[in-house]
C-alpha cells in the first residue's frame, strides 16, 4: 500500500509555516509526519496527514502550491542497523532512494520511514519479500 504525501512550496518568510499549520488545524487535519528542505528563498514542506485530499484542497484554496505524491512507508525495528536492512535490500536491487525521512511511532520499538523511489510498486514487492513491513496511511499513528 502506498501513502499519499503532500509537498507544499513555502516561501522563506516569517509565519508561513504557522499559516500552513493553522489551515490544517482548522480543518481538523492531523499531521503524522513532516520534513522540510529549504534554500535561502523557499522550501518544500513534505507532509503525511490523515486526510490528504482535504488538506490539499484547503491549502490550494489558501493560495499555496501543493502536489500529492505516492510514497512508500516502511516499519522497521527501532534498533541500531534496522534501517540498513531495508536500504541494503534496495541497493542490491539497484533501487535509488530519491529522499527519505523517518520518525518513531507511538508504538514501542517501531520506526517509520517514508521513502521516495522511482518505482514504488517494485520497491514495495522487494521489501515485502525481505520481510520488511509495508505501511498504509492508517498505520502511521
């Protein structure tokens, strides 16, 4: 199962992130994970939320540039070397990871990793064959 990720173009101006989180909060949209990559002038805010279609619509209505991308979420044991098992499986299959970000779930001993790869379905099948848990949107608590 793939997870819908929102990517929001954000100008580096005071209050822009607060504005985005205010919009999501007023829409009763819960942020499950996020990361931001920035330059001097702008950033790309990547979000996993509980209602991605609603979040995209509300952010667009507020004037933000937003896109949705399907990403792969995996659950790995939250121990040293846990992530290397998944990354080495992808390496062996010559799958390039474009970007990733991780966070620890509220469930003990589980780390969640969001991966962006060119072939989500191929990577999903490969990782499942190696015993790596594939997440869906409801798994991210």
